[in-house]
């Protein structure tokens, strides 16, 4: 018995991974009739039936299910492994690195980093950046989400301290303690999330029972800083986004660890095999304070 060629094995595995024939054909970049022909040819290599019909739906027979497990274990990562092997022998200027992280973080680092190849930045939240790294959608993730980082390599990129930021036009009667938060609780708050732990802890610390009205929730510090500058409200935000020319910065004394955000550069270990990528990561580490 001859072994099916890889093109037919690839079509079979795509079929088993997809919800239906239409999705499988789309993932392979071929028509449904072409995929049907591939599956028929694939089945022809075996004396047993690989497929059966459940109503009008094509499904796997018990033999087909065992074949799926066997071939997935042998071939599932073959395309990816070939690509990575090819990358190891690429010239630096031909290498592409996909970097994911929060939009405002990417804006911040993209101005600093240079690479001999191509950098593709993808704005997304920190959790998706890490998941995408594990799923190999990205090569590098910038995130403070470390729940799954044990499977990855990582280096500290920077630590952001948080302070109170108010518009320069505001004349506050005080900038200290409970009197400050009592005053600020009457003014509109601009929040990165619907629930702001730094705000909640400080209100509790100073015994402020009525929180300030939250006027805007937007997960982008750059936009929030622009709103503060325009006088729309105040926030507890990263020092890196507080412009002393247009905003008042008031330090949070005795701030909890939640008032500091540690961001890491995360990557898979095999990325270090690429000399140009390793040099890029080393440069990122040297330029850690951005």
C-alpha cells in the first residue's frame, strides 16, 4: 500500500479541523469540488472506508478517526516547522517579526526600535497578545499578563508608575490626601476600564464613600491623556502619558503595587535561534527604559 502524498494529507487534516466542507476549502484556498476530489483520492489509498455519511454530512469512520489522530501527530506542525527552519537561514533583511500589544504601548516602542528586516505591529489587548504568541500568530508579545508566561521566555521591558493627572486649567484647593480626593470625587473621572482598582483603593483609603462620576471609559491611555488635556476630567494614569506642560501631576503616596504596571517582552524560545531576532531582543533589553 502506498502512502498518500502530503497534498492529500493536508486536505484531509484541513477537513477534520474545519466545521464543514466550505470552511475547509476556504482555509485551503481551493474550491469545494477540488477538496471533494482530494478527499476521494485520499480515501483511495486505503482498503478501509475513511468517510461515511451522517445524513448529508460527511463524517469520519472509526478507521478515519484513528487515522486523524495518527496523521495530526506526525504532520500537524510540519508547515510551521518548515517555515521556521527557512527563517533560520534567511538574511536579516528578509526576516519579518510580528509584534503584538496594546495600541498605545506599540505607539511608544515603535518610535524607538529599528530592525534590519520588517516589523509588523498588531494592536490588541495584552491577553490576546500572549495567546497569539502561544498560537504562533505573533513572534513577540508586549504584555503585563503573565498567567501563561511560564511557557514562554520573557524580559522586563519597563515599569510604569501611576499618578493623578488633572487638566492644567483646574485650580485645586489642595493636592494632599483625603481633602484632594474629596474634591476630585465631585469632578468627572476618565477611566481605562469600567472598574479602576487604583481609584477604588484610594477612595477606600481616604474614606470617600461617593465615587466620582465616570464620564468616559476607553482602553487607550493616549486618548485619555488627550481628554484630560482638553479639560474633560481627571484620571489615575501612567506617568509616561502625563505631559507636565498641559497637565498637573500629583504623586500617589503609599501607592499599592497595583499602581505600578510591569510590562514584559515575551517570545518563544526558538526565536533566539534567529540571529537577527536575538540581536533585536538584546537591543530591546538595552533600551528597556523607554
